[in-house]
């Protein structure tokens, strides 16, 4: 199975400041035709997860452009350019390269 | 807009069975539109992270399972009813979780990506 490792696990951020979450896999998520099968999800308190980023760097519909995904192969990053109060929750990366699909442990973003 | 609604959760004793259902709405064209999307079940134990459980292809001819549920859980779908099911047998306390149904953002004949739509989740509690 592909193991996904996120860091940090806790991320206190001042509103208006940037934030960054790392996600590493122990196998390459790059698959033909040149896509990285890596998603980012946000689970706000008391809610279902919501898709933020798919294929490593494509924003899902309705996701603010403050959110961006980057990386390739085994190293990926989610960046929030300016954190807002509405961004609070747990962020998960997930590999869709092969079953069983696996999630990272989650990164809890909180406002300072 | 596509919506997913899970049902069938509840309290069950260890060794018991439950059948979860996921009803999709908002497919304005036909069951064919629903049949183009693979579907998955994802669970979340209390206070824990997300765990993918099972997936089924659009036509239902391919199924996939996490090792933790293989041989005990069975995923199926009825495209004419816009529904996906998860039959859970031989339940253990470790299966206690909120179970989410999730629909793929995009599927081709060879690949899928993104879980675009999620249901609100249904709680399954396994306890004596």
C-alpha cells in the first residue's frame, strides 16, 4: 500500500498570513498520461470532506484561488496564500494512483 | 446539483450485519450519466482520520476493497435507482465510524480522479 505522510499535523496561522502543508508518498503518484494522482481535501468542523485540489495542482470548482497545489512524484504541497477564518479545519491529502486509496494523517489548521 | 444521501446506519452487535445505501440525486440526464462515475465508500472512526473502504466502477463490474474489510464487506450499485450499497457482515468494534459515500469528479474508460461529491455521512456503531 502507498503510505501518505503529512506535515505538520497542527498548523496555527494568523489571519492574512500564508500557510503550507507538505504531503509525501512512499511511491510515485505519477501515472500516464503524465498526471499526479494526488488530491487535497478540507474537512471543516462538523462537515463532510470537500475537494480542494485534484491531480496535484488543479483547483476544484468554487475553490478560491488562495489555494494552490504543487509537486510531482512523491512530494506535494498545498499552499494557502492568505489564511481566512473560514479555512479552519483538517486538511487531508489522498493518493488515487492505486487501490487501496490512502489518506494522509490530516493537518489541523487553526487560527491564532 | 448532485447530492448524495446515505442511510442504513445504526447500532449493531459485534458479528452482526448492516446494509448501507447511498442515493444520488441531481443527475438530470439518465441513469447512463450516473453509470459513468465510479463510486466509493470512505469512513471516519470517531476522532480519527479518513479511511477509504471500497470502490465500484460505473457499470458495477469491478470492485475494490481495503484489506481491513475484504471478505466481510460487499459493494454494489443499481444505476436504474441511482444508488450504491455497502453490505457489511461480521462487523467488529473497529468498524465503528461515520461512513461517507463519495462520487468521482471525472472518470474515463481507464482512470478516475477526485472525489467531488460527498454525502453527509451515516454513523455505524458496533457495540455489545
